C-alpha cells in the first residue's frame, strides 16, 4: 500500500490563509482531503488570490472556504468557530498562522505598537485556541499547530515585540500539552525561517539582498510555503498521533549553521 497522508473527513481551521505560508498550508490540507476553512482580513490587494483559490484546489480531494475575519478580534474568531461547528458539527484541527513583524529598534516601539504586535503574533492564537478547545475536548480529539518563527531560537525577525510574542507561543504549547494532551488534543509548533513569501520579500527587497540571504542557508535555497505545509499536514494526520510539545524548525539549516 502506498504511504499517504489522509485527512479525509477532517475539519480544519487555518487562521490567515489568503497568501504565503497559510495559503500553502490550505492547499496542502486540501490535497490530503481535508475540509478547510481559512480566514483573512479582506485586504483588497489579496482578493485576487482568494478568487483564484477555487481553481487552484479544483479537483483536489478536499475543499477550502474563505471567511473574512480579523484574527485580532476574539469575537470574530469565536464566530468563525461557531459557524464551522454549525456547518460540520466538529472541528478537528486548528492552524494558527497569523503573524507580522515591523523591523525597528526598541526605542521606536511605542506602547500601542507593542500591544498591536503581541496581539497579532500571540493573542490571535490564544483567541482561536480558547474557541476550539471545548469542542475538541468534547470529541476527545484535536490537533493544534502554531506557526512560530526562528526568532524563538535566535531573537531574529527584526523587532522585540515579534521575538517576544513568537516565543510566548512556546509557553502556550507547553501549557496545552500538560493540560490537554490527555483529552486527545495534541499541540506542536512549526517555526519557519527564510520562506519565500510576500512577508519575506518586504524585508529582502532586492536581488542582491536575496542572494546574500541564500548564502546564509546551508540547503542553498529559500524555503517554499510547501516546506512548511508538508510538516503541518503530517502533524495533523494520523502520523502525528504520538507527537506533542515539539518545536520544529523548518529553515534549511540557517538558524544554527
Ligand atoms: N516567511 C517567513 O520566512 C517566515 C519566517 C518566520 C515566521 N514566519 C511566520 O509564518 C506565518 C506566515 O508568514 P507569511 O510569510 O506567509 O506571511 P504573509 O505573507 O504576510 O501572510 C500572512 C497571512 O495572514 C493573514 N493575516 C494577517 N493578519 C491577519 C489577521 N489579523 N486576521 C486574519 N488573517 C490575517 C494574511 O491575510 P490578509 O493580509 O489577507 O488578511 C495572510 O494570509 C507568520 O506567522 C509569520 O510570522 C514566516
């Protein structure tokens, strides 16, 4: 029998799926047969990608439904989860992918922008976890994957709020494993680094900068959203049934070598 990742019948929410890594995760989960709902903020500049998605996933075994909801608004996230429960009667997986950084020195981080970036990079996961936990606990089944950053290991990402918030995800994961693994809910973190997305290109905006970045990566190339998506699909599948509390760095070796 051929080895494959089978997510047929699995209902999964991806926070932040209109582009980049989140879009890659959404597509990969559909390839494995999952029923995916992904959120986005309705940014006009990303609308075309959302419109093109049905064609991209057409013919795949799974499905993907976009929902406009700001992950920083806990009531909106709660509503998205309720809607999924209403439509499918269950929620098996949650992928918290929303994140954003603004490179600047500590002196330029105002109280307001500190709160905003901690909200985007940490609280969004909390709001979604709080909304799904009771449903997963009732079913005695849940798979949660948090999307962190190599900033957890090296303080990178260009901003103190980003490094702090992404590191906070680690404590959240440990708490969840300690208190919810026995209830069938398994949590892990995938830490991306140097994945070729719009977010990365905003910081590395010239061929010279990209070339110099690739020079720092032992594997010799930038990562692709699929490099992250494959790990996520694995973790939410039955192959991840005995894995929890793990931080998995997907970086082509850049962070440590
Ligand atoms: N790329 C990398 O090398 C790298 C490295 C380390 C960590 N990461 C982490 O990986 C994750 C994805 O990164 P990426 O490079 O794919 O970023 P991206 O290209 O900026 O994509 C972010 C996604 O999140 C959505 N989003 C942002 N804020 C949102 C909100 N408040 N509510 C709902 N959706 C929201 C965006 O959609 P809309 O804008 O349409 O709302 C978009 O779909 C982030 O957590 C990032 O910190 C990436």
